[in-house]
């Protein structure tokens, strides 16, 4: 469970008590990272979690296997064990603590107490494994510590192993490895190192493991020392063994470092820079400082401790560490940037890291074709990626740009010049193609990039609705418009929202003709949705090429789809009466209170003639095919909040909240995955109903943060003002927000009064504010704010 402050999750495991699935932590910086489980097994990468893995990604949730391992050995008896639970579990329990930017493993074996700290430097491609060993046995001991990594230096070890060459660097003394046949990373040099000069080493995996051996019982643990063998033609690894002696009560600390340099010179500099226990400690201090600063930008105190734990750390940590920096988790080692994916993620950083939002907007603009469409995803550092007929991805650029500018007032970003890219069009007989585009000589400001995206989106079918192309937000519906005529009602709502938001941006730019164009298109689109998108009790999801509706009561499968209903509210495009009815239908048919989940659609695709695309390849009730897709579940909750329905939105939040799936052994056995981060999906089919799907690498973390902060607690940044329009449970009397504006702290208490006719009031340092907003001034002082809101006002908004 969580520590009292919610900043660590503590797991105790024994031989007979293990987690039902790997419970991991993602430790990363923008260019390097590792995923490490509660058992201590990990995989690491540099620059791209898919294209340049340093060690193997196994994706084995049953065995939790991996290519990194550590061992302690009693040199007198030959008994050996791991200071983490795997690969060689000791006789006594292990305690694992996952925190922000680090994981800790504690264990005592036959009087030898060990504590292992694992973390990644914030500003360098180096992973630290710091092993502290203390002798509490009552007598002197002779021991050794061994660190081991299997080299990949590419994507898959069977492809790369024959090309990896290891060496002992004469200048730094570190074990180096390179793969000159990896064309995009040919110069990179990986390294594994430890400070102790008494070490022995090996670059030969066959020697270390032994013939038909395993990391659970490697041959090296039966030998006194490692051979020192390195070079070409080996099954490549890096193993380092350090012998040491401890008197009773004595403690020693060893620092193992795994990393990669741009070349041999850079690798050597990194090795020398981070040698020694003092360097390791300063790196850990920097990790703590960064995450405390970033996650502390907004701190909330509400009556619901589970909300506090998520909002004050874990959601933003998941978003930044896993989604934006690592672009990886245990179940997906992606490495690529998704155009729409990380754009949505950065919206949650508007308070904590607004500079990162700005930077990412410009990065995404640089992956837009001159025609207005974009790379659906691309791999850094080369930019090789996929061009598709996807119909929504490019629209997220103006959507996020508008939100950023209106929240921060940074209109200057709209003038930043960014190159387009160039590539051939997608042929009529293909959905997409993978290639390396060229950088266009043509540049334009971010504003023009957004305009081109919007113009690309003004592409309608016979019902006057946007063409779905090879899929919209739901990529799995890639066959709905395979012949170029299918239309999307959800996309209609989303495009309406984009047009209305960008109207304000165009007016700021004094581009009145385009502002008028946006308003005109939005009005026509709204009429077409009401004329052709309503099914009677809810909104349709789409039309197939032949005009067959999808998401209709007449359909045998996918009678109702969640996101068309929620976005009718979120966009403001839906008729008020119809949207209210649509949300009632969503609640009736898709919210399964008995299992605490919210389905994306129902019934799932299975045996009917409907062929929407690869979504039908999922087991009915799993992932997008009728399971809970948490992204969409959060949108449903946001829609209830926007409708002022506080009872239902807090009920849905409780269902989605992972902490409520891990508060008892029975819940953990059902949910199985980590209860401290958001899962992308939850299964809705027996016998796995309520089981979490893949975790960490999901855009639902950022949306969950926004649901709590913006939709429920009502926090809105308006350039240099804060506004509160909360949607609170009736029994809440107050909550607090500690808000950092640059170098200034605002301590805000929001009180819910029972006076139905009471007016909202805001006082800052005892002075009432006439416009009911909190003016933000960076005077480096601390300010006390009181916000009073009538509970009756919120009831009246329903």
C-alpha cells in the first residue's frame, strides 16, 4: 500500500506471496530510461525504447523475465541470492518501494542486510543501481556482488547479438559495447561500470550463464571469479563481480552504472563524470528535487485521500515519465511519438511544465506535411514514421494549441516558424505507408500549421459529416471508411470543438475572415449532426461507406458508443435535450456498477456482418471491443461534470480510480495490475471481468488528471488569473489547493456554502476580488485565498 504521504507504494513479497502481475515503475528522462518491476527485473534503453534497447524487453507478465540481474554471494559457503526478489529469490521477505524517479529493494539474508536504490539521472543517459550491504550476522563475512546485463543495442536480441562487440575501455576501465550495424545508432557506445578496482569482468554470456543455464542458476555463481573475456563473436553481455569483506556491523556501498554515449569519447566522459558514491548521491538528490518541484506545482487537500494521492503525484508522474519521456511501459515498448497521443498528454502539464507544452507543439508541427495531414507516429531521432488516412490526428494540433494559448497567453508561439515535411501521398489502394519523409524548404508559423490542419479536416461526406478515413480516435474502426465515403459523428463533435476554440485564436490574431469561416463551418456542422447523427435515444457513432449506420439501436452489435455521447456535451455541439438523453443512455447501457467499469461500446463486435476494422479482432469485451477503454470512460465522467451532475461524476470517478481496485486482497486478485497508476483498459468479459489491461503507457493518465483538477475541482488558468468552477459532492464542506505561480505560492481554500442564493466570492489576502478570479502575481510571497461557492449554484447548473 501507500506510505502516509502517498509518495511511495510499498510491496512486500515472499516465496508464497507475489503480485498477480508485474507491478512496475518507469524511471526516465527525455532521452533514457528503464522499466523495473517489483521483482527487480528491468529493461533499459537510450533515445528510443523500441529502436535502441540496451537490454531485452521481454513482455512476459507470467515469468517476469529480463536481461538485467544482480547477485550477492557468501564467498565462504557459496550460497548466493539476489538483493531484489528475482532472479534468485532469497529465503526471507523482500520489501519493494516504488517512488517518483526511483525504486528501492530491501532484504535480509542470513544476517546480510541489503538495500538497493535504482534511479536514472535527470540530465544524462545513465542508470544507477546503488547496492548497500550491511553485515548484521555477528561475525566477519567474505562476500561478493555481481551485476549482469545482456546487450541488445537495437530492437531484438536475435537480430543484433551477432553484431555486438564488447571491450574493456583502457581509459575509463568500463565495459563498452557497440553495434556498428545498427544504422541509426552506429556510433553509440553503451557501458556498464562499477567503482571498485578489485572487480573481475566478462563480456561472454555463455560463460556467465553456462550451457542451458538460466539467470536463476548461472554458472558464474559456481566460479571464484569472471574470466575477463571480451571482444567480437561472443554471445554478448556485461558482467562485473566485486569481492569485499565486512566486519560485524560494517557497511559497504557499490554503485553500478549502465548507460550509453553518443560515441566512445562521450561514453568515457559519462563514466568519469558519475564515478564515486558522492556523484551517485548528487544525482539522486537532483532526481528528488526535480520531481518534488514538478509534481508540487499544484497540491490539493480534499476529503478524498485517494484523489489527493493521484492528483498530487502519480497521475502527472505517469504522464511525464512514461508517456512523454519513456514512451514505454511494461506491456508496450513503443519508443515512437504518436501525433495525437503526446499532444493530449501535454495538456495536463499546463500548470507544472508549460514550457514542455510549448516545445511539444512545435515538435508536432515539424511532423506535418504541406498538405495539412501529419505523421500518425514517428520514431526519434530519425523521424521515420507512418503517413495514414487517419482523420483526427492532425486536428489535435489546433485543439491543443488553442488550449495552450488561451490558458497561458503565449501568443508568441503562434509566430514560431516551423518547417513542413514532404512525402508522397497515400495511394488509393493502401491505408498507410512507413517511410522517412524529407524536410521541406517551406516554413510557416504555428498558426498557419493549425490553419492547414483545420482546412484538411473540412472534408465531408454525403450526410455533411466528416469523413472517417482509415479511422478517427478509435484506430480500430479502420474499415468503416475503407472506400473513402464513411463518416464519423464523433469526429463531427470534435471538429466543432476545434473550430470554436480556434475562432478565439483567429480573433486574437485579427484574422477575422478565418474566424468567420470557422464559425460558419461549425454552425453548418452542428446542423448536419442534429439532422443526420441522432438515433432516437443517443447519437450515432458513424456511417459505413454504404450509408449503414454504426452505433444505432438497429445494430446487432455496437448499438451505442460512449464517445459520441460524451463529446456531444464536451464540444457544446449537441442539442441540450438530446445530449441529456444521450448521457442517460450512456449511463443505462455502458456503466456497469456491479463491476466498477464503464464500457466503450455495447454489445461488442463478434458474429454480425458488421466489419468496422481490426477492433473486431479483439476478444469481445476486451480493450476497444466493448471493454472499458479508460480514455473514453474519463470523457464520460467529464461530460457528466460539464452537465453539473456531481453525483454521477463522482460515482464514475470512484469506478475509474485505480486505488479503489486495490484496497483488498480480493480486489487485487480481480484487478491484478498496479493500483497506483491508470490502466488503459479494463476487461468486461467473464471470467476476466474487472481485470486491468496494460498499465502506465496510456493517455488516460493525463485526462484523469484534468478530470480531477479541471472538471471536478474546477481549476482554470486564464493567462494571469485562476478561476474556480467546481463540481463537488454535496457533503464536501471545503478543499484546499496550494498553487505555485512561478516563484509565488497561493494557499487557496474553496468552501461550499449551503446558501442556495449565495453568490460566489473570492478574497485574496482579505481583499475581495470583483471578478471572482484570483489574480496571479509573481511577487515571491505567499498569499492566502478564500473562495466561497454556493452548493445551490451547482445544483441549479444541472
